[in-house]
C-alpha cells in the first residue's frame, strides 16, 4: 500500500481512517478483525522506541494499510528517529509541535534524501542518510526503485511518503497558512485539539477551538493538502467528512456506527475537494 495511493483515494472523497494503536498489540489486531474498511486503513503506530515499530510495519505488507507513526521528539529534534523509522519501511510521519514554517521545513528535510544533480524536485534540501535497511523488503522493491519513490507527496507526484504537521499551539495556528504552504508538507493534523485548547486558554468545547479547526481546514484546502481530525462519534464523523476533512482519527465502534450513514445516498456527505496532481 503506498501513501500516494492513500492520498489519491482520500482526494477522490473516500474516507481514510487512522487508528491509534501500538503496533502489533492485541488492540491493533482486534481492530483489524472487527473493522473491514473500504478502501484504506492507515495504521498509526505510537511506539515509544523506533524498533517497536517493526512488527506493525511488517503487518502492512501486501495489505490496504499505510504504516505511519508519531514519535515523542518535537519536529525540529526528530532527525535521528525519522531516519531509523523510514529505513524500517514507514510510509509517513506525524511531527509534533510544529509552530513555524521553519520547523516544518526541517521536518520535510528529515524525510528526504539529498537530491541528485538531475533531480526534478531538488528543494527543500534533504538530509536523510543513505541505507534503506528493511524498507526495500517491506515495500517489495529494489533499492533504486525505493529511492525514486521515497520522497514526499505532493511535492513529488511520484512520492510515496507523507509528512504530517501537528498544529497544537497558538503560534502554530497563527502560522498555519505558511506551514501548509511549506513544500513537502502533505497534511495537517490537530487531533482532538486538546493541546490547542490549552494553548488558547479555553475549554475544548469553546467556540474558539472550533474556529481554529476551521482555520486549519481552510489552510489545507487552499494549499491542496490533506487535513486530519479526530472524531469519536458517528455524528461527528459524518459532520467532519461533510466539511471536507480527508483523514479521520477514530475508534472501531464509531466508524462502524457511521458506516451506513456514509454509504447511504440520503445521508452521505458530498465528496471532498479533489487534489490536483501534480502540485
């Protein structure tokens, strides 16, 4: 499963579900057994150590899943963990605490190889070290083919990696348009907006928090990238899909309850805005 295909499906208005489950744990396996989504399950593995991810990444082989992860280090301190995880075959990274376009640019560089002289997309400069480790085996490709596709979508239309920036602060919200415009950024994510609500100094159900969500969604639409949000009930899933959110972090019971409403022509929301490829 390539992340590029995942985003094409999302851009066509399909619902992409992100499950928060530690890779290889019983909770992740139960979710797979109970949830039969069409077309994509994107597994987010939140292991505290990079090597704890390998089992979950291997589970994505030959399946309709893309393995993505979020790590403890902040975006501008995560170069080492990003390289090791990508070398294991990861398809995408969620970067914590992105407050400025400069931090987003650093995160993008961590996921890119230094460009060859004849590269079509040499900027932003990549700093990822060579040596793809298990990634070629996980992806089922040669080293040369892996390096051609181990680049960021939508910066490179043939890229199969996804860089997601988490907007969790007042500063990040103020800079969200510039962050979304950073070349190589493929999506934004604010989760349940709990950290953002704390940064705003208001309860999570305050109108300012919803205004912040809509500002982030507008930035995603403006710059033709995917937008991720948490939705914990069937009603909220349908609402967020109808608003144009492309990727939904949720639970098995919630998506199962929402499934019929998303498929029923009488209640299904309209397709999301399509992405424009190449960017």
